C-alpha cells in the first residue's frame, strides 16, 4: 500500500516512473489537487523538475492550486527556481510575498511597478515580503522600495532577521548591514562572535534571555493567544543563547556568554544542558537560589517536558536539585505532567509521578487531568495525537 512517505520520497527524488504509475489509478487522480495521500500540500508545489510538473499537469493537476499555496510566502525556500519559473509560464501567479519567498526578482519588480505599496503587503502570519526574502538580491530590491528592515509580523512579533536566521544567513547579514536591529539570538544563530559581543555590549542582560521566556521580547507559543516568537521555529524552543551556541559547537561563544551570565540563569542553563556538576556547584554557593525563582524560572521544568524539548535529563536534574515538580508553564497553564502525558512520553510521566506530581490537576483550557485521554488536539507545533494514560 502506498504511504505518504512513499509519495514524498518519490517527489523529492523526482521519481517520474513511480508517480506516473500511481496516477494511472483513478482514485489517486481524484486526490491530485488535495493533500495527496496525506501530503501537506498539492504535489505541484513539491515537484523538483519541470518533467514532474508536466506529468502532474497531464493527469489533471490544477496550477491554480499552486497560486493559492504560494500566495502567503511561507515555506518556499525549497522550491526550485527553475520549477517556479516554469509554473509561472504554465499559469501560476505570485504575490509580492510569494515572489520574495521564491527569489523571483523580475516578477517582484513588475509587482512593485504595478503597486508600490505591495512592499508592505501581508502574507502568512501578517509577515511582509521582506520577512520571506530568499536571496540578497530580493532583500535589496525590497529595501530599495521602502521595506522596513525591522518590521514585525502580526502573529510572532518577529523581525525579518529572526525569520531568516536559519535558512538565509546571507540575507540576515545584508539586513544587518542596512541597519536592522541586532539581537542576541540572531547573533548566536549566525555563529558570529563579534556580533555576539556587540549584542551583549548593547544589552548586557541578554545573557539571561531565553526563547519562550518572559525576559526580553521572545514570547513563547500561546502568549496572549498568539504563536510566540518565530525563533522557536528558526532556532529552537525554550533555549538560551548559551544553549544554542553549545548545540552548534560554538565553544568560543559559549565561553564568552557564560562568563557574563548571572547565577540564576546560569543554573537553569546548567540543568538544560545536563551539566549536573555545574548546577550543584552553583547551588553549593547559592543554597537559597531555587527559593528565589519566579514562576517563569520554575516553569522551565514544564517546558522541558514539551514535545519540542523532551529533555528527560534536564527534568531529572531539576527535580534532584529541588525544583518544584508541578509548576505549570505560563502561556498555556499546562503542568509538567500534562505536557509529558499528552506527548506520550512514558519515561517522563513515570519520573514526575515518582517525584510526587499530582495526577488529578485539570488544565485551564480543556479542564482535563493528565490521566484523561484527550480527544481535542492542542495547537502546538510538531504535535501528534499519541496520548498516554497515566
């Protein structure tokens, strides 16, 4: 039986024979303009060659679906420019956000000539074309037509550099050179020690910031009912700049930041990276530190139980050191056990219960305890519907 993975692999590897064989089945053709066999989008937007486009069109793929899919500007970085140009010749259209995301500068020039205000138009999450700029040429073109390099989108309240730090570092460098605001996470994401030093000099307290935390301007998903900073997706969830540096092998940046990190965030960092020796050393000279935690500090344990982190060792260390076991994370109000159980993480569920986590506390959104099989999905990235009975 054909699976989603089979179809995705065939499209990614440009397996023309497999796809055409599949399309000889009438049921397959009937799904062609939908999320074909469970794909996240119509296959035309995933095609890796013009030959694949021709096959899909031959069997009835609707190029108008491409236009609909592209218009938001989101997740277009993997689209082949050759395929994009070919689809335009076959009737697809682009918005300013789509043209920016595809790196189609000629089409973007035309759109800007027709409507200069489209430089400020909104796409996915209320982001502007400059948030999606795929290459330096596109970014420069948008800036020349008045794009604000520090404009923030509506859902994530994030800048173009924060949107692009993972996939387009050359675009980020161009925006910074043009005067875009520098923040510590972008600096660390680029792995640039000089930019890190500049960010710390500008904002010394940034060594205590954490994506998804309450310090700085990096809210977590669910904060005020919105998506939280885009850095959760372009870098990682619930991490400090130090942790990003360590994960990416930037020892010089890790050393520089840790030397300038105050004791409380340093303890949290030590727990999250699994350095129990450092954590115990900090507590040995600051025995009252955990009692001085605010709710945001204590809620890091709950966030370490999220499917975006799943950090068993961090949770174990925190509990061994005396962190409170049942402080909920602040944006949703879910306890550590809710997060671990609804993620289907048996090991974390057992650990939390062994350490005394209450099992009958209802969450504020669904009024459900961790022991209830929850049928209503939580809107969180990467979520699957595996529920563990406690």
